[in-house]
C-alpha cells in the first residue's frame, strides 16, 4: 500500500479541492498509476475513510518497528511497505539491536529462565522415577 498523502504532499485533513490541486501539481512528477490510484481512493468519501483507517494501522506498525530496530531488514524489505518505514535515531551501544533481545528484555526474560529451570528439574525427576520403577519391576 502506498502512502498517497506522502506522494502528493497533502495532509490527512485536507479537503477534496486541496487534494485535487495537489494531485494536479504532481501530475508531471509522479507515476500515472500512483496518481490514478490516489484519485480513485482519496476523492471518494467511503474509500478515503477505509484508506485512512488502514493507513493509520500501517503508520503505527511502522513506528513500532522503528522503536524495535527492525527497519529496512528482511522483515520489512518489501518495496510496497517502504512508505511506512521510519528512520530511527542512532542506537546507543548499550541498547540491543536484535529484535528478539528487545522482546526478551521487555518481557522479563529472567522469569522465563527460572520456569525453564524448574521444568528441567521436573523432567529429570520424572525420568529418575521411571528408571526406579523399571528397576523395581525387574527385581
């Protein structure tokens, strides 16, 4: 999905006449497909309402990906989505760049490790009990 407002350099609150003027001013510089699609979507009230809602979702996702450091990576490399990609500020050295590390840090990774430790201990205990039961049956 393209960000038509960005391509025609108009605001989301622009009126229909302002959008028509912006499309007319960009008619020589933009691709005809983008201009036709912008006219089709932005000059119809119902289509524009749906487009604005979907655009807001993509803007939110783009901002979230930017905060997680997931810009211009294989996760978001499609050309269609580049309109909603943000360049974030340079990262500090102590900030993790790996998205998985960011998620672990935010979710309290220590608690999960403790749970895993208990699961390992429980699994070992179950194996020991099964071995003891097998030995008792054979004897």
